[in-house]
């Protein structure tokens, strides 16, 4: 049940209705646990027991690490054992293809990825490590912990939420918060707009070109690459807005996962804005434990490379993701960090940054590494570009292309306004009632009219659900 | 607190209703107008004709109500459709009877041995037959009966689901389609194709087998009987194999069982159909304007000779 499906929307509406009309505030956490279990079983019943195993093992190890918190040796033993177990579990399910190659065919059967495995494993690891480092208190209520790990609004593809951010909210009475509720539904609507109007529309052109990339010259491939940068952002940010919005509607605050990443002026800035929950996790549990920037310049660069390599490997079990990780590692090391105040310089930095990110995304999109290099070399060889581009031959008619361009421009305008003047959302939720309702009805109507949905289209899942 | 919850609930319901209304309005604009243009009049009850013609594209192309109307003064309407199976014809009739009270229903025999409820490989044909039917309990019953897949049912109940992507194709026709000639439901094709005449088996040679189409034909007959409507079974000629004509001939059994007339036009030499001139260029399944006029005149004469109008 992906979030953009009618089945999920009906499921969610029933959940919210019962939540606010029949469930007492002090019991709402437990109700969320029940609904999260139902959701997981409906989506991926085969792997529900696995999720419960991770839950049980994590809870048990948290208990023992906390019990022996004054005995460093035993505490470390428990931590290492847990990490080995949980990483082994992740590797078996996520990297079975690679294991098949390394350890002979047929030893590890190809499996469909359990829903949200990468995300809930990382959530569990962050919980255990934080308890070990004394940054987090062990949660004694197993059901509350289970709700935190399994919450259905974020289990599919994150955000990766720290226990310290969510568990306190779950332990208290969850009351109706009008402002949060409004933010929630606006985020959900915005997320749907990004996904259905921009991401899925761009995908039509991108797939036309990339499915047959050798037939297209560098200019087409450059257009596809740029559009893919937009697609992956709108797809994933769209998902995140929906996930966070759905949580907000239920009265839960979850930190933002994207902060206008394509307005970043350099690599470091980009990674503070893109998939914030993952980059924060990587910083806190890989980069800093390795020493961060505290052990000299050379070691810092090595730590960055390792961190980005882990990020690449986390995304997938094929070589292209590893290359993508290496690319971002190198880019962070080599890219100057200084920001600029001059408008033109800022624009040039942002544009250069966008091109660099776009080149990196080519590795992300093309599973075959040679195809990715072919595309990049074709793009770079500007002498072979042919400028008689027939964009209407790529699956979209003229009107749809105009709509795509206008919505992408609108997206950047909104993001620029937010960058300069603060969140637009805070202003929108304070509109007078009738204006707000008119705004909602208009936005939803436009999404229904212009969105890429319905039986004429292949129901496109979110890209990051596959991780 | 309870009052606040109640108000929130009301606001939500109000917004959903407003959104549904907007979707229906938008749907009315972006919807493909073919069905509404050709079949809209019958489901809106604009004409209330005395005779309805049901069947596949053989009927759609082969019977011109306007010719019958002008020659014999019989108000009629063509409710045929592309690959319209007997099941679909049955439900079109059910919905048509909401606003019409015909005296006679004419049913063509083509695909009488077919087991499908609708053209599975081309849903557009089913849309042509049914989009013009307004949303109602009978439309819901029709969709529920014909279709298994819930997403398909949704598409046929709320065509906006499939037509919203037409926003980029909207043109003037979408707003003044009703001004265009609809030929009382018939499609006029003036192209000419040359074919060989059908080899006719003996009229009493027939192939009859149990089929879904036969079941729905019986439902049409029973429905008409319940509503005091006469039924006339026909076979419109087309470029056919011997086997197909024998299948059409089996309508005689249905007619006999139900005490109905069966007008098998394959064997009426007075029609004087010319297989080198009276069929369309694209297929020998469809009559062109010349052929359709001949069939319509013959049919009109038969109706006048056998029914009181």
C-alpha cells in the first residue's frame, strides 16, 4: 500500500477518524502500534516476523547494555554482538545478490526486500548506540519502543527518526494540535504535488531517453540527467513531506528531511540539506566515531570517503551505488566550502553545484556502470551535441512539457522564497479559515487534474521505498 | 471538545463533497465526448423513441434511425456500440429504460455465442457504450456486473479517473459537441470496400451453444416482457464465414422459444446488398452509408408490416 494509493488513503482516514474520535489521548500510542502492525502485515506480511525479531533483539540488547552501563567491557561486548547481528541481518536481505557472487550461486536466495528494512535497521542501530554512549535512556516500555520503530507513517522510507525525538512524544498523551494538524495536511498535499505533478511527469521523459540512451545525443542525455535530479528530489522529498505530514496529522512532530538541497552552494552544504535524517545518522554513527575532523586533514578526508562509501552501499548492492558514494566523497573533499554573498557568484555556485550533483545522479540511475560512463562522456562531449531537439517525441505533448517546466520553476521560486524569508508553510496555516479551505480545495483539484495517476499510468512507487 | 470534533468532522465532509463536485465538473469538461455525443440523448431522455436498436458495431454502422424515422415515421434510436456484447447491451437497455418507454427493442445476433461480458482487450469500446450513462444505481449495478477489477469499476463510475489526463487535449469540441450531428446514435461511414459475398448455408443450418451472450439475450427478452415491450431479433448481413452465419441463424431458436419474430436479413433477397459497394473500406464487418440505408429501409418496412405503430 504505497502512500499515493487509494487503499492507503482510505486506510489512513479510518485510522485518523478512530484516533481522534474514539481513542483516548493516553492510549493513542498503543493504537498507533496496532495500526502500524496492520499496515505492515497488509503491505508485507511475509516479513512482519522479521521486523518483530529486530524489535525483540534490539529491545533485549538495549536492556543489557543499560544494565551493564558501568562495565565497559561487557557493555562493549553487547554492542559489538548487536551490531554484528543486525548488520548481518541487513546484509543477508539487502545484499543477497552480492553474496551470491562472492560465496557461490544459490547460497543466498534472491529475495524481495522487506519493507523499510534499511530504515528501521538504522533506527534500531541509532537507538542502541545512543544508549551505549549514554546519550539516550533505555525505554522500559516495549510497546512504546515498538511504536517508535514501526510507526507506519515513516517505516516505508524514513525519515530515520532518533528515539529522543519520537519516544517522549509517544509516552505523553497525544493531544490534538491544531497548528500541527494544519501543517500536516499542507505537507501531505505539497508532497503529493511534488510526486504526482513533477516527479512522475519528469519520469516519462527520463525513461524514454534512458531506456534507449544510445539512440540519443549528449544534449538529450543532459536534459534527462537534469530532469532526473529534479525527479529524484521531488519523488523523495515528496514522500518525506507526505510521511512527515501524516505524522503531524496524528499529533507527532518529525524533523524535516529536506531543506532546499539544490540551493546549496557546495558539497558540504548539500549534504546538510539532502536526506537530512540519513546524513545526520552517517555523521553521528560513522563519521564522528571514526574521528571526524578531529584527527587531522588527511584523516578527515579518509573519514569522509568511508562515510560516503557507506552511504553508497546503504543505497544498493550494485557497483553504481558504490561509485556514486565515492563520487560524493571526492566531491566533498575537493569542493571549496566557502559560500558567496554576491548574487551572481551565489547563482554560479548553485548552478555548478547542481551540475555536479546531476553528474553523480547518473550513477545512481544507471545500474550498469559502463552505461553511466557512456552517458557522462556523451554529455561532456559538447561537440557532438545536436541542437534539433524534438522534446515532444519523448512521451509528453507540448502542454505537458510546459506544465512540467512551469511547475519546476514554481518549485524553485517557492524554495528561494523560503530560503530568504522563512517557511511559507507557517504563513499559509495562518490564513483565515475560508482562504485556507479555498487553498486546499484548489491545490487538491489541481493535483487531481494535472497529476500523473490513474489506470493509464503504471502506478509509480516512491524511489526510496526500494531501499 | 465534542462540539469541536463534530465541527471538524462536518468541515471535512463538506470539503470532500466540494472536491467531488469539482471532480465531477472537471470530469464533464475533460471527458471524451464520443459517448455523450452519440448516446447522450437516450440516457437523458431527450427523445423517448418508440424503437431502440441494440447490438455491436454491426448495428452502430448498419442502422440509420433517421432513415427509418423519415421513411416510416417511427421514432427510433441506435444504442449499438463497438464490440458491444449482449451483456453490455442488456445494461444499456436497463439504463435507457429509466427515462424511455419504447414499444419495440431490436436486437442483432452478432456474437451470440460469445462468452465475454465486454471487449476485454479494448476498454475504450466499453467507455463509448457507457460513459454517457449518468451516475445512478443502475449504472453501479451495470459496472458491478460487467467488471471484476475494483480499479476498473472506479474508472467506469467516475470517468474523471481515466480522462483527467485529457486536459491537454481539450478543444472547442469538448464544449459544443452537442451541436454536432449524432445521427441518433449511428456512425456514418461513406468509404467503400470491395468484398466477396457471404456464402450462405441453408437457413435452418445453425450452430447453437450455451454462452454468456445467450444468457443476457434472455435477460433482455425477460426485461422487455416485464415492461410490455416487444422484441425483434435480427441478423444484419456482413462479410461472414458459413460458420458465423450458422451462429446467427441460431437466433431462430431463441425466437421460437420466446414467441418472437426473427428477421434474418442474410436471406432477404429484396434487400439487394452489393458486397462490392455497400461495405466500408476498413472492414467487411460494417456497412457503409449505402448499405446501411438499404438495411434501414428493409428493417423499417419489416417493423411497419409486423408491429403496430
